[in-house]
């Protein structure tokens, strides 16, 4: 099982360069970064985990800039977002960022996408909450048109692009491996089967019950079972938990690192080394 990590990198934590070097030197498989462009001070949307919103949410580094730094100082470390709030981006700009990072890193990028939870943050980006999923799906489709080998147009309900020359291209024909985050359910699993390469379940709870349903939706869409990627994300590990994932056929897991300065992060990596 590949052991990757995620962390809320901020202006107060370990730097992307220091973390990436330590991860590669220690044999970890990858680094995934979350994103929030901003957190409106007058937010009314409750924090999904309950309680007060942690400080790091409003201080998060831009994941593509940070991952670019990580790519420049490593050779093997996989890089990913967990997650890109895809509806909140201009998809033409985002396609260029993703293709550039994937190109410069030698195809090491995984695009984790999701639809978000913060209504006020999305609204500041001009996103209508009730249509954010459809908008996000269109953004992904438009990006894939720009990533195609030959110029291809895309026309959707919300967005469009004319057939264009757009380079560099990602290493994979349809773009980098794309994992969709979200809570288990038939609508999410249908979206994964239609639009993504797999699922990024936060915390990894309930996989025994949900994985068979996802695999059924995947195969009903005509997808090859061998091509489905399920990557439990932001996991606080125990030996039993990781053994359970392995029994379910999980090949990669992303462990949560604390959003702290270098000494505590390195102590956590030392503890996680037991799982490598």
C-alpha cells in the first residue's frame, strides 16, 4: 500500500520545499494539498466537522504554487490536490495550471476535485450553490477538451470554449488521474463512474458498505474494474485501519499531518514511518 500525506500548509507551517524533501527522503509516496481561496468573516455555513472552524482554513497556501515548489525539489514524490474546488475556478486558467504542473513534474500530478461546503466562499466566486455540481462537471469536461491532442470545442449550459491550441498537455490523454471527493451515495457514485477515475473519501469510514455500491455503479457505466481508484483521504492511521483497507483492495491511503511548524510535522512523519 502506498502511503501519502496531506496537510494544511499555511504561512505558519513547515514550508512546501522542506516537507517535500523530507517526504521523499523518508519514502512516502505523495503529498496532497487542500485549498480555500478565502474564508468570509461573516460565514454562516457551519463547519462540517462541527465546532469552530480551525485557524488554518483561512491561511491555506495556494495548492498549485506550493505543489510547484514541491515538484521542483523532488523526483519521485506524487503530487495532488485534495481537493480542488473546481466550480470556483475559471476552467481555462485551471486547465493551464494543471497541465503545466503535470508537465513539469513528469506526470506526477493527481487532480482531487470536489464541490465544497462553504456557501459564502463559493458565492464570492459567483457560484450558485444549487448548481455547483453541474458547473463543476462542466469545468472538468471543458478542461479535457483543452487537454485533447487536437483542438476541440466544448459547449455547456454554463461555460464554453472554442476549439483551441493549448499546450503543454498533461501526460495522460484525458488529463491527470482525477479523484472525486464527497460523501457516499448513489448520486456521487454515478458522477464518479461517469466523470472520474475514482473516489477520495474523507476519513475512509464505512468503506465496507460503500465500496460494493461504488463498484456496481462503476461497472454499470461500462468501466473496467481494474481502473477504479479508491484513496481514503485525511486518515488518522492505526495498524488495524490500514490492514482493513488492504483487505478491501485499497492500494493508496493519504494520512493527515498536523498544520504545524517543522519539528512537530517531522515527529509525526517519524511515527508514520512504521506504516511504510
